[in-house]
């Protein structure tokens, strides 16, 4: 259970509720123990009445009294059992809430390489299915475990006090039970881990299938995909059946051992009664009730073991991610203002997962309030520059300065709050258009949202929808066209009104006329703001204060549109090619 030690901090957090729950559990079990002894007394009184030792009046009076005590204590035991569930089970829900938040918060701090190495389905499964398994340990397992321990602690000594010989024979099967549980629990742990790992694979497959449903349909791959899912489902069924087969041994073993205990009670108790070693046959009835009271605690030992083993396997998977350390760390606690000057000094960056050197010893300066366009072929390192400015990665060598200070000396939150980024692949949430734009500024008014939508030239499209700004988008904004998604993302960035704008080829899906209108609006909105525009189009770059041309991670050309257009090179060739395409 070493992996489950991670939950100790939560048990400490809710120690008072757990303590109350434990006390209530003990009280509930104490009241439940009253009934067997009064059944014994009732049978003894009946024997005395039949033998003439007690009068009918006295016998009736005592039986009535005993029955009322049995009913009263049973009702009290039921009430405290209800309160026990209300305390301990509630704690498990609090732990589930806290653990999910802990995992999700940690996910957000991990760097992009982590998400490249791990699949979305696996991430989702660990925060949902695995946390659910852990919750069962923090609630039902704790509750029933305390319940069983309390009953054993109270009941077994009581049995030995009342009839040592019968008690001894009654508990004989328990060591055998403990040994069987130990052996079977090891098998359960191994098979539980396999089941949880498979569920992650299944979640990943279904998530990717739903996300890529348009590709599956376009290529007519429904049959192939369904066949793959059937294969996964068959594998999952086999793993679950293997686990169920092991779990299936528990209850029959419990029933068998309890049955043996009942037989021993009846046989040994009956023999002692015949031999005159016990005074009343009521003690046999009392012990049968004791044994049957132990039936559920003993039976759930297997169930509890299964829960603990599954929780251990799940918490181990959760801990694997919680132990991941973010490579991008906020090394400054206080707020650091950002004005917008950016300088790259001999920066080299190599991607950890692919070992591709995206930038090779590049240096340039972007003055505060300046607009710089970055042009280059696919894979030349354009987007990498923007990622490094937002500190989504740290440089392999060299240094990035913001306002003359090393980027690592800036508060990470302050840096990113000063940046308005529009990625190449515009991401929209499954919310209304208004909420997607408001993502850039939570307290924004409707008027501000409409204003930035107009600046991004998407207002007319939005009001054309039946629900206008209240239109709820599909997953990843699937109900909008590529150009509309890009423009909504631009509106989101404009609403934020940051010190630095990072536009990563965000106009690739709009026509040239709309592009020109948006660029003019961006120029007004980004006045006195540092702006970096990554693009494949010269039309997006020609009005920039400076243009940087990249090739294979190195700066090939640098200058204004007029400067670069007067010399033969990549930029002039690109400009002439795009100009001829436009004329044609």
C-alpha cells in the first residue's frame, strides 16, 4: 500500500470527520452486539418456563422486556450505521474532489513535451476512472474496514468470555481464510493493473476516433475502426473476465468457511450441552448469531482486498504523472511588468522528443511597439520562435531577453498575461462564441466583445447565425469554418489587449481581401504594442517594421519589405511568385 500513502495528507485534512465516523461505527457495532445475548436470555427464560423454574407471568414480562431491548438496540444500530455512511462516505467524495483538482492542476503545469509523450485518453482515464477506484478505497473500504475491525475486536473477545471452547472452534477457519486472501490478493493486484492500463488504451482509441470522425468518414474507415474497437473490446473483456474469475473465489470461500463455523458451533455446543458443560441451549443460538454477524465482515474482507488492490494500482498510475516535474518552472514569485522589447541572443533550440534542431544560433531584436514578420518555409522554425517567447519551452543554448532581462527572471504568469497568442491551429472550446471570445478577458462587456469581433472581421458572420453570439460551438469549434475559427481566435487576443501579440499564420484560411482588412485593423489595435506575425504570405508581412526570413532554423534575410525586395533572394522570389498568382 505504499502508493496509497499519497492520500494520507487528505486523511489528515478530514481527520475530524473520520474520527467522528469511527466513533459512530464503534457505537453502531456495540448496539448490534446486544441482540444475540438477549436472544440467549429469551431462550433461557423459555427453557426455565418449560421446566417450571419460572412462572408464566414472569416469563412473559421478561420476554417482552428482552424483545423491546432487541428492537430498540437494533433501531439504534441502524441509525448509527446511517450516520456512519454520512460521515465516512462523504469524506471519500471530498478526497475525490481534492485529488481530481490536484491531478488537473499538475497537468496544467507540465510542459508541452509531456503532452507529446502521453495520449489524451490516458490522461483522461487517470483523472476519472483511476481516481474513482481510489475514492472507493477512501470511502467504502475505510468504512467497511473499520466496521469489520470493530466487530472483530468486540465480538471475538466476547465469544471467548462466554464460551471459550465453542469460540476456539468457531475461529479455527479464520487463519486459513487469511492465507487464501493473501494469495488471491496478489493475483488481483496484478490483474487490476492490467485492467486499468487497458481502460486507458480504450479511452485513447475512442477519444481519437471521435475527434477524427470526419477523417474516418472521408476515407470510409468505419468498418476498419469498428473492427479495431471490437478487438480492443474483446481484449478488455478477457482481462476483466480474468479479474472477475479471481474475485469470484472470494464469496464462495467466505460462505464455505462461515458454514464450517456454524457446523462446529452446533456440533461442539450441542455436545457440551448434552455433557452438561453449558447450562442453556441458548448459548448455541447466541453463537450462531455471532457467527452470522461475522459473515458480512468476513465476506467483505475479500471485497475490501480487491478494492485496496485496485486502488493501489490506480494510485500508482496517478503518482507516475504527479511525480513528473515541469521543465518550465516559475522561478520568480513577485509580479514583473512586461513592456515588450524582445531580444534573441545566439539562441539554439532542439526538440527533446524528435531531436530536431529548430533554431540554430539565431540573434535578432524586436523593439517595444515594433511589428516584425517572420517568413520561411515549413519547418524553418517560425512557430518555435513564438513558443520560446511565450516560454512554452526553454532554449537549449543562448538567451532570450525581455525588456533587457533574461526571460527566466520574469514571473511566468506576468509574462503570459502580457502575451496575446493566436496559434496556427485555432482552438475553440465547446462554449458559446461570446464565451470563447471572452476567454481573453473574463470581465469584458458585450460591447467590447462586439468591437473586437468587428476588428477581426467576424462580426457579420456571427450575427448571421440564428443565436448570434450565443451560438454554442461544437468540440474544437467544429461548427465554424477554418477562417471563422481563426478570426474568433484573433478577436480573443485583441480583447486581451496585451503588450505582445503573437500571430502564428493565423490568416492562412481567409481570403486576401479579408486578410488586408484584418491587418489594417490589427495595425490600429496593436499600435505601440510589440507584434510578431508568422506567415507564408508576403501580403501579411510587407507592412511590418522588419521582416525576418528563416531557413533551416537560421536567419537567411532580415530587413524591411523595400530592403528585401531590392535584392535577389528568397523573399523577392516569394513576393514575385505570390504577385503573379494574385494577378492570374
